[in-house]
């Protein structure tokens, strides 16, 4: 990975949206909700006021409208501030 977030930013690979319901109904692309969880791919160094607590490999939840979408080599990523991440999933 040659993308390195700066300061308190993190690079997240969103989890794929569900394409079927539990009953087997296929959900069209226009009705899919934006996924709200993903995996941290890269992190910045933090700032003097905010230590970086996230690390690559963490599975996280983030706000619905958080981050900036980025398409790199055919893979979609989100880059956002560490404060936009609301939880680490265990």
C-alpha cells in the first residue's frame, strides 16, 4: 500500500454491502445502504494533541457520512479522521 494518511487520519477499506436478504431476495444496487464498518488499512502518526489509538487490521464502525471516498487501483477506500470512527469491533 503506497497511501500513507497524515496526522490523525486513517484509511479504511469498507466491508462489502449485503446483496441478499436472509430470505434470499436480491437487493438492487440502488437500494443498498452504504456500509458503516470496515477494516483499517493504514494510519497516520497522530497529532501532538491526539494520540493514534487505531492500528492496521482493526475492524471498526464509523459514521454514515464520515470520510472521503477514494478509488485506488480498483479498490474503494475511505479516508477519515480518527475521531470519525465510533467503535472498534472485537
